């Protein structure tokens, strides 16, 4: 009787283990196939919706393989240079391109794209390599207009990893005058460990290794992080600063992840950096 009971318990435990493993494997398979749904939260806009609200702001369409990217370009009469802005993982140009007067005051043009599937951009994001290729194509579209002027590569949150990659690539030739990474991450892999420790690294199709790129950036580098950022901890910026001797780290007291633009400490420091170029 005791042996039969032990055998039953063993079979039950084995069954539960197998079911658990099957569920875990299913969750990993879903994560592998649907990773974009977790990483990107675009707002889709109708193609007919106008985005430019002022005479000096122009809509631009950028053809890339399999898609057309939507962009906005603030063009001033005699700009000191351009801020090439790569935004975060949610929303669209309608919610990101919102403070052109800030750039007018410092006399810098602003160029910002929507990634595939964001805003009026067509297509869908399928890989990190594709994302980086789209960013390079967008930069190639506008860069010729700023020969001899100041170049600032700016990335916020998700865009910080893309900006780091572009700045590293440009450092081989036309070095940017300033690279700005706002709320950056060491890597998406490191971020996943903090928030989803149960996910194996091999499942992540978007490692976004900013820590492996930042040492190749030759421009002055400004890192900005809210001290109360609960999504990407300030320790990520601290780790990146340790890898880039030329970097300046600005910690913004009281700021979280999504409200940095409301703090004068950040706005003043970024404006000061642009005016100093």
C-alpha cells in the first residue's frame, strides 16, 4: 500500500513538473514570437492626419526596405546645427514633437522620426538590425543639409540605444559634436534581468547592447537620468559613464522616467550644452 501511494505521488509530481515545463516553454515561445508586442507601444495615426503645425515644421517621408517612415523636421533660417532625436518606445510624433520653441530659442533644427508602425510610418518592426538600419537611413536623408554645422545625436529611453549605435558609427568619420542619452540602459538584456529574471537571455531578440557601443563614441557625451526612474534605474547611466571617460552624468532630483521634460534642471542643462557648441 505504501509503495503504491509513493508511486502515485511520484507520478503526480512528475506530471506537475512536466506541465510546468510545458507552460514555461510555451511562455518562452510566445515571448520569442511576440516580443515586439512587449517592447513597443506605438500610437497609430491615419495617413491623412497632418503633423506639422507651423510654417517652419515640415513633414518628411523616408523610404526604407518594405516601409515608409514618417518624420518631422523643424527648419530654421540659419540654424547652428541639428538635433537628430530618437524617441522612446511608445506614442508617436504627435506626442513627442511637442516643444519646437525650445529648439528655436537655441537656434537648432530638430529632426525626429517615427519607427515602423508608429504614427504614420508603415510596416512593422521585425529586428534590432532593421531598427538600426532605419535610423541610419533617416540620418542619411538629412545629414547632407548640415555639412559644416553642429551635429547632435539624441536618444531617449528606447532611442538611447539606437542613438548610441548611430553615434558610434559616425565616430568612424563625421564625429558628432555631442551625443545625448536620456534615461539610457546598459542593455535591454540587463534591463530584462531586473524586471523578468525568469527569462533566459537567449530568448531576447533585442539585446540593444549600449554598453558594448558606448566605448566607440568619440563625441562629448551627456547622460541624463531621473533619480526616481523606476523603469530604468540610474545605475544604468552610472555603469555607462564608467565605460565612457568623456561622459558627463546629470542626475535629475525628483524626476522619474516619463516626466524629465518637466524639470528645469534637465531643460537648462540640455539648452546650455547646445548653446556651448
